[in-house]
C-alpha cells in the first residue's frame, strides 16, 4: 500500500470505530450471509462475540499498516482455516466489508477511498494465504 492509501484507510476506519460494534458486525455479516448463505454454518448462532472479534481484528491490522506484522496476519489466516475457512471466503468477506464501509462512510466514500480499501484487503488476503 502507498502511504496515502494507509492514511485513507486509517482515517476512515477511525470514523467506523464510532459505530456501535454490534451494528458494524451485524451489517457486515448480514451482507456476507445474504450474498453467501452457504458459509453461515461456519459461524456460531450467537454472533455477538464474532462482532467484537471482527472489530478487534480489523483494528489490529489497520493500526499496524505503517509497519505490518505479516507473520501475525499469516497466523490469523491459518487460525481461520481451523474453522473451515477457504481461500474463496476471504474474497467474499472482502466484498462484504467494502459494501459495509461504503454504506457506513456515506459521503466520505469516494474512488480513492475504495481503491485504498481494496488494496488493503488484497494485501491482507494475500498475507493470510501464505504458508506457515
């Protein structure tokens, strides 16, 4: 990622941090499960803890974008495979996250913001696919 893209992602995530984590998580997972109902069984029935995990994971990664700990991201990716998560699921999640961000950021969303976030997700997904 370019430095200006990192600034955009950090600035817009800061805005999203002002959103209730339950609303953030519910919006993300509702979109994900609506678009891909076949992956819903990979998740618990009570999603409240998952909402917190999503926010914590994203915040952890975003805070370190200036100096990413790729081993930590790789480990996160491998921990997900223990739950039956496959490579295609990362793209599904990325698309749902972009949709959620676009809706949540409203007028703050523009072409540069979208490009920064897409680049961010591609790099995260690429790191998560690395072998241990």
